[in-house]
């Protein structure tokens, strides 16, 4: 009995930190989201009546636009990164040269460890309105101040994260496959393309779904990328929440958006992991 | 007279031909060549896309010009690094970030190692549940954690900024230390522990002479992830900081938004150096592949 109790004691510090600094704060956000906002005041009125107004407000088209903006770019970046990452991951996982594998994995891990600000700044310096590619853009008659262009730059920012991440996840998935299965398809007369489409891809579907899920999660909660590359003209949901706090101090509204965003993020994970399990069984 | 093997071969060839048809063989080869070309193109485009911005930043950091001019720079100099060394604003941020990362890493590594040890002794069902709970900050949007902590600390009077930052960073780094320690512990065979116990060691002795020495690489890898995550965090620090105590990423964000000064490029190159050092250490304590197999969910 004492042994079991002393084992649970080891969990205590971590659990205390989680309850105090994660569970409590999120409950406070939930509570705040049901209170009314009084302009000119920081935070809600204490003891005031509870209301759903902050959630009702989110049905206005203005808000739908922020959610659409975030989700469309996140889906695009996830889909593109799978398409680009899969062949690369396959080549790295199946290369005959150990040093190529080691070098490419080190480079990819290096990119992922690189500070997010460094990457965002590098993109700004390259694709920004005064960046090094700006002269080239003006030759090609691309307006670097248009909304469409800014969307593209943000997409590039998301891809800088999601491509390396997807490659690493897919390398793991492909390495777990038996290479003989694809070889069998090839020896039975399938073209390389057909062999991959009918054998390699279906067998690594779980890895593909989890790479998509991780890219999506990254995309929908992105904060730094749209903050800097969006130049204040394109906001993601995260940025909207931050502006509720920093600019107009409307905490209840920010709290309601936070709760909706969190529920959507958790739903996404639930749906995608169900999908992965059912695809694997099929 | 054909041997059985040859007859079998002929049979297979006939069947394969029947299956594929005579004509498609040519187009099949063409499809494969197209596939090879497409894959090569994808690799080249992706490598260019991922590495070009980094190369631009490094070269621009050594640019001798006063403004962001056409690429590549015509003359190189180390003047921006000189300016970086004299920049009090960036240095103050760096000092806070470094102290914060060291404090967070030490606390998160200790707490994470203890928690992972307790988790590794649980039954598989509980183990999965508790691990998922502890890893949840990786999938929760950072803004929500920051916003919640802001409201939490607002309930108290005058909490020092450093303490608020510490609490926020602890939440986002604990998942890494717990997960990596679990990876380290998973490599330890239960028989080793049992052998030590049956030879007369008590639980405590087993822990210090068997478990801890074997798990220390996992703990060290977790500490590296935690350090990198703490040095890198912007979202949570943004909610916790004030104008006096701020972290390096915050200082850099302000500069990126307000100036076109290439001092930031020099700072970025310095941070790249730090990343390389961390990677080398990570590779030597756990091996990059093993570490990344279990640490890929770096979600911000």
C-alpha cells in the first residue's frame, strides 16, 4: 500500500502544475465566456448574470470569415505537404546509402528545431514586400501587397513547418512497411506508379492520416506565422483572440472564441484518429 | 525438353503478358520515367523552398550595405554582428530567455522524469490515458493556454513576470520531458529491474543503480527539447511579459515588425548556431532518429 502510494507521489508535482496552470486557467476562460462585456473595463463584471451572447455573436459572417481563413489555409498546407512529403519520405526511407539517409534526416530535424521566428523572418526577408525576391515579383507583375499574395506567403510559412514534419512522420510509416510487398507488385507486372498507388500508399495510410492531422493542428493554431507574415491584414483565429485581449480588452468575447477554437481542435483530432483506425481496418 | 522450372517461367511470362498486354509495356516504362522525373522535381523544389530562405538570411546577415538591397550582397562584412553585440534591447531579451529556459528545463526535466517513472509502472490502460492527458498541451492552441494563464494570474496581486513566464513555459515543456523519459524507460528491460531486486537490492537501490543510469539519455533528450521549446516560445510569453521583462522571441518580433534593420538577420544566424549545438548534443545522447520518432509533435 505504501509502495503504491509512494509511486503516485512521483506524479504529484507534474499533476499539481497541470491542474494549477492548465486546468484552472482553461476553466476560468470557460467561465469568462459566459459573462457580459462592459466597454472600457478590463475583464467581465463579477457576479453579473450569465449569458450566451458571446457565442451568439460568433454566428455573424465576420467571424465565419476568420474561421474560414484559418481552416482553408490549414487544409491547403496539410494537403500540399502530404503530396510533397510522401515521395521524399519514400526516397529517404528506401535509399541504399546510409549516409544519405542520415544527412537528410539531420537536415530535416535541423529545420524543425530552428526557432520559429528565424524561419518566419527568413520568409519575410525572402518573400516580403521589401524582401530579396521583391524585384523578381515586380518583373513578373505580382503585387506583393495584395491579399492573395499575403495568403500565399502565409501558406509558405505553414508549409515550412508541415513539410519537414510530414516527411519525418512518413519516413517512420514507410520504414515499418515490408519492401517486399511493393516489389511483389512490381514483379507481377505493375508499373512503379501503379505499385505505389495500390500497395505503398494504402499500407501507409495511417502515417498519412497522422501527418495530415499534425499539419492541420499546427495550421489551425498557428500564431506567429500570420502575426508577422499577415502584416495585420490577414488574421488567424489565434490572432483574433490575441487582439481581443490586447486591443479592446474584450475578455468575454476572446474567451468564447477560445472555447470554440479549442472544441474544434479537439473534434478534429477525434475525427481524424477514428478515420485512421477505420481506414486501417478496411 | 523443358525443365519444370523453365516451363513454369514460360507460363508466368505468358500470364504476365496476358495480364499486362503487349502494348502497355512501353507506356508502363514511360509512366515510370515520368514518375522518376516528377519525384526528382519534387525533391529539388522542396529542398529549394525549405533551404533558400535560410541561405538568404545567412548571406544577408553578412551584407555590407545599409539597406536590404538586391540579392546576393555585393560586399560582405560582419558589421551587423557588431551591432547585435551592442544592442541592449536584444541582449536583455536574451538574458531573460536564457535564464527562463534554464530554470524551466531543470524543473520540467525533474518533474517529467518523476511523472514518467510513475506512468511506466501503471497498467497499459491507465498509462495511455495519463500520457494523453500530459501530452495535451502539444495539441492545445498556445493562445488559449496564454489567455487562460493571463486570467489566472490576474486573480492574484502583482505576480512577478518571471514567475508567470516560468509557469507558462513549464506547461509547454513538460510534455516533452515526460514523453522522452518514457521513450528512454521503454528501452529498459523489466528483467534488469527484477534481476536487481532478486539479488537483494531494495526499490531505492534499483532506482539509483539500474533505472536512473539507463533512463538518463531519455531524460537528457527531453531536457534538450524543453530548452528548445522554451527558447522558441512566443505565444505564451506574449501574454505573460511586460515592457520590462520580455523574452528574446518577443524582442525579435517587435524588431521585425518595426524595422528593416539586418541586425535581426545577424540574431537569426546566432540562433541557427544555437540550434546546431542543440542538435549535436541531442544526436549524441539519444540519436536523432530515435528522438524524432517520438518527438515530432512540436506544436505551437
